C-alpha cells in the first residue's frame, strides 16, 4: 500500500511470506503474481519463495486443468450429476445421448 | 488573475530580452524573483514558470517531457476503450451466437422495471430519473466520504473501499463471465467457475491495495473499468446518455467550485497531510526516485464517484521542493547545467494520476457508440482521446487538480452525434454506389 517508495529487503521477505501462505487458500494466481513480482531479486530467501511459488502454481493449475478437461468431456455421461455440477449447459445435441 | 499573470510574464520577458549579459540576467532575475516571491503566491509562480517554459526557452523540451507522460496515460485509456468496444460488440450487440440463436445479452442483471409480483412498487423510475438517481448516489457517497474523512476515520474509509471493490469485482466478473459462457455456448462446472472468479477477485484486491506487480495492478484497474462499463451499458440508453452529461457537469462542480465535495476532500487531505485511499491510475509507474530525497510530486486529475464507491485521485500538496525546482531554471539559462537536468528529471518523474471513474465513463461512452456503426466507434475514440490530451495540457499549465471528464465527454458526444446523424448517411451512400472502388 505504499505507492512510490521501494521496499527494503526485510519488507520484501515479509511480503513474500504472507503472499506464499495466502496462496494456500486455493489461490494459484497469487502464487504466480508472487513469482513474477520477485522474479529479479537476488536474495536467496526470496528466490526460494519464488521457486516454491512457481512449483505450487504449476501443480495447482495442472490439477485444475485436468479436472476441467475431465468435466467438459465427460459431462454428458454423468447424467443428473453432470447437470447439477454445471453452471451453464450448452445447447445442442450431445455426442453421448444420440 | 490570469491577466495579472500575463502582465508580469511580459514584464519578465521584456527585462530578459533587454539584457545581453548572462550574469546581469541572473542578478536581475534573482532580484525580481526575490521581490516577486514575497508578493505572489505559489500558484502564480507555477503558472508563470510553465508559461515561461512553454514560450521562451524550451518549447521542444517541454513537449518532449509532456509526451512521455501523455503516452503513459493515453495508452491505458486507449486499451480500456478498445477492450470495451470488443467486449460490448461481441456480447451485447444483436447478432447471432455461435450456435445460431440470437444473442440475449441483457438477461444477467434485472433492470429496475420488472414488476414480477404485480405489487405496488415504489421504485418505478423513468429512464432519466434513473440517471438522476445514480448521480445523486454518487454525490451522497462523496459527502459520506467527506464526513468520514473529517472525522479522521481513515481506516474505515479504506476498509469500506476494499470491501466494496471486492464485492463489485466478484459480482461483475461473475456476471460477465456468465454472459460470455452463454453467448459462446460453453459449459463449465461450479468448481472451476468458483475457483476462477475467486482467484481473479482476491488477487485483484491484493495487488491493487497491497503489494503486487505494478502492471498486474494497472491491468486490474483496466479490467475493472471494462467490467463496470459493460454493466452500466445494460441500463437503458437514455439513462446512459443523460448520466454522462450529468456526470460531466457534476465533475466540473465537484472539482472546481469551492463548495464542491471533491475540492473539499482535497483540501482536507492537504490539511491533514494524509493520503486519500482511492483507486487511481498513475503513469510513470516504473520510475522510482533514486537520486532524490524529495518525494515524487504527482500531478493529479480529479474524477467523479461511481455508484457505490469512490475512486478519486489524490491531490497532494505542491511542496516547497516543487516550487524551488521549477523556479530554478529561471536563474540558469544554460540547458546543460546540472540543476536543469535535475529539474527535468523531477519534472518527468512527477506522475499524472487519472482516477478510475474517468476510465469508466470514457468506456461507457465507447460502449454507447458501439451500438451504432463501426464508424462511430472510431470517431468517439478519437474524440475522447483528443479531450484527454486537451485536459492534460491544461493540467500542466494550471498545475492543480482538474476534472478529467467534461471536455472528453462533451467532445465524444458531439463527435458521436455528428457521425450518427450526418456521416453515417454519407457512408451508406458511398457504400451503395461503390465510388471508391
């Protein structure tokens, strides 16, 4: 929240730690922002946080994308459960029923 | 007051012209400045210095300095408006979906007119009454802000702002995402949907109000403006036009007149030496002042408030440093002098801040132009950018908080109606007769 003054090293470590912990609340995008924000830092601790953040982001996105792919392709087969899970049911015939 | 300034400027210029010797110039100017500094307040000095810069010595330098800052305000405004044009055109303009059914873009947010239960509804508003209602809401929230600020509850202001931004981001991004899903005939499950929206909003709040990569937070401001403009575009057209005109008048009143709430807010912030916690967009975001101990002295532009929350530009005080830095080049006519370089660097580091409400109402005007032909879109775009450049020019000359809305909106509206009424007919004629082929 400080608009123009750059952060000191200690402040950066604190910010990185808080962002890393907050990313565990199902926020992979926050991990990605953390990794980008401290990408060019030379500090060891910050580099560790950056690596952990990249790792967490890729793992989480991998799982999320797999789940989305599974859902979008198999929704037809699931019948009522698929309809209950979905937000928007697209138009058109499904390949499964017909 | 402007006449006085011009006279003093002319006197100063004449005195400088008469003297040949550089030392004599410096001495005389120092004497003059000392005499005049005692009598004249800072506004006149700043005005004279900018005028002096513009006319006398460094016109190309001035234009060079201004263009860098101009670029970094014009680019995000252009990006916002282009995004809004694409968004509105693909989703809400009548046409066909990807599966052949006609687009129904207006089904996500109920407008005020539905009487589902046939009960007596006290909230039946006309179109223009709705516009008046929105402006009234904005006025009321500014006054609440002012009262809260005077009572020194800065934390409450900040938390209220954060909460309302969070709610708006959640709700409007979810609504727009649903519209996109329906238009492009996609399916998604609740889990992924909630994950995406939740991620988007929470990270948006964190980067805007806390630390985060600067371009991501500016990007969120742009996306936020696009979302809000596309939501406001769902209101009836008459409401939108009247809202735009009323908002520009309200902006002039709020910023320039002494009773205006925004001006009073600025004065309060200056007196209390506090920063106003608002959503603003500032250019030159990547430059940090490493050489100087002095703060960046930002130049501000005022903006107006939105329905439920306020996004205002900060107007900090013009400190002594800025005054000194600008007064100094009068005494040194050598461009290669180091002090001049310092002035140039500070001048180029001082940032122009443009408030978020400006973005939103420019985008609203663009979305209104999208409902007509492509020609109106381009021409309104040009009109808004022209108005913005003119406002920035005035900002540099007058060096105080200025309303960013009225000139752009008036120019945009004039260009839109001229195009709609006159130029479109011309376009149809030459399209039919194939003159240009």
